[in-house]
C-alpha cells in the first residue's frame, strides 16, 4: 500500500546515516520534476582520515565524487539528496534491502526484503526472486506461479547479459511486446538497480497499446514506459535503444527485430524466438544434402531441425555483424518447448575469415536463405 512520501524518505534517511549501510542508489524522476543530477550513489568508505560517506552523483556528462565526514556533514549531504525529486531509491544494508518508488500521485511504494548478505534463517530455503513477488506489477498483471517463474527466468537472462555497472541511463525497446508483462518486469527490475530507465513497447495492435498504457498508468510509470502501435520494421520510437528485446516474436518477426537491433547498433539484444516456419518451408521444398536425408524426411524431425538451423544461422549472422552471441535456455522445457534465447552483446569486432566461411558453408550446403540475411542486406 502507498504511504506518505515524507515518511518513506525519513526511513531512507535513517538507513543512509546508520551503521550497516552497504550502498544506496537514487535515480529516475518524479512526475513533473527533473532532478539536478541523473543518478546518485551513496556508500560507506574508509580513508586514511577515517570513515566517510562517499556520494557519487552524475549529471549525465560526468560523475562527481565527494567524501563527507560522519555527523552533521553527512546529514546535510544526505538531506540535499533527499530533497532532489528522484523517482526511485534503492537502499541495501547488511540486514535489509528497501526499495522506494514515488508514484505519479506523489506517494511512496515501499518494498522491504531481507538482504542477500544477511545471515540465513534456519532452514530458510526460500527462492531469491529478482523481482519481489510482492511488487505492484503482480497485483496488476496477476501473479500465478508459472508467470513468476517465467519473469524470473527472463530477468536472470537479462542480468547475465548486462554488465554489473550499468550506465546511468538505459533505453530499452520491446519489439512485439504483446501484453507487455515482460516489458514491465524489465522496467521494474532495472529501475530497482538504480538507473534511469526509458522503455518503449511496440506491438502491431492498437488495442494492446491502449491496454498497456493503462497498465503503465496504474503502476505510476507512464512517463518512463510508453507504447507504440506499429510494425517491428516501421514503428517510430522516441529514442535509439541501448537494449532490444524480442520475446516470442513469431517466425520472421524475430528476424525483423534482430535486423533493427543491428541497424541501431544496440549494445545488447535478448531474443526468444517462437515459431520457425520460414526455414522449415525451405527445407520441405528441396532435397537434403547427403547423408542428412533423415533430418528432414519426417515432418516432426524436419520441424525440430529447422528450429535449430534457424537459430544457428541467426547467431552466426549476429556474429558477422559485430556481436558476441550466446544461445541459452530461457525457461525449462516443461513450461514451453520454445525455450531458447539468443543473448547478444555488441563488441564491434570484425568477423574472422573462419566465421564467414562457416556461415557460407552452412547456407550453401542446406541451400537456404535466412530471412535475417535478406533484411540486413536490404537495410
């Protein structure tokens, strides 16, 4: 339940000035307000002159660090930060984690959890969710166990893709977002890590845009999470994204998303492909190279092989375009057979001759033309 903002900030102040603070991050902005800095981080340090409270602020151009002495100096510096209209506070101590989100009405949503660094309770084997099951998101979208597991699996893949130290501002697009519950989960998780996050969801259906906008309003994040009705290839975004998501985009819609990510030079890409009809149809219409006829003679084996071949070619093309790619399991196959995820990070490295030769040999031997290759050539 929301609580008065001054009450929540008083709790944050007490945690920042008390022994046991590990770190705290403030970021984002409240509706109708803009802080003087984009991000602030607070943590205790020990210098030659003694213990200090280190405060690092970032104005979007460069970070500024100062170390303040305990007592009145630290209290005054903390009060200055608390006066800034940040939209989120994330505070970690040796015993608890407290997250504060300011709603569009100016109230505070506060979530408290035992710190991951705290000593475990006897026989406490509770799962450590990356997004608190008590998060308001689950009140809006519903929080059954299967959905929580999928969200947690997605967030763990996202966490493994991004660096430990995130940039102060992160721009995210979800191409083919559908009902957008993973879009919102990404926003909630990243905002909880103390960065300023802007998210855009794209779906071809106007009714989804309206519905998702209403959910954003319910969650108090309409300024940070917006939606566009349009195609993956043509939708106009309010920014160039750093992170591109394409989760269960069907057939060549995944290729369209990957092609846009490459054209944007996106730093990170997460794609969980769905149906794979294009390559399957090409395999069906021609003979397989010897001695691999059994791969495609039976429909069910041809379908499964087409899935593997399609995603292998996608991974290869991303590598040829300057990405480091991992293919990982998204969620246990007991929940969905479409459980692979392409996880890519842009390095800008030029492809090697061996990589080019391997890709050319693969498409030549199977006589297929990947949709992604066509899209990248046309782009």
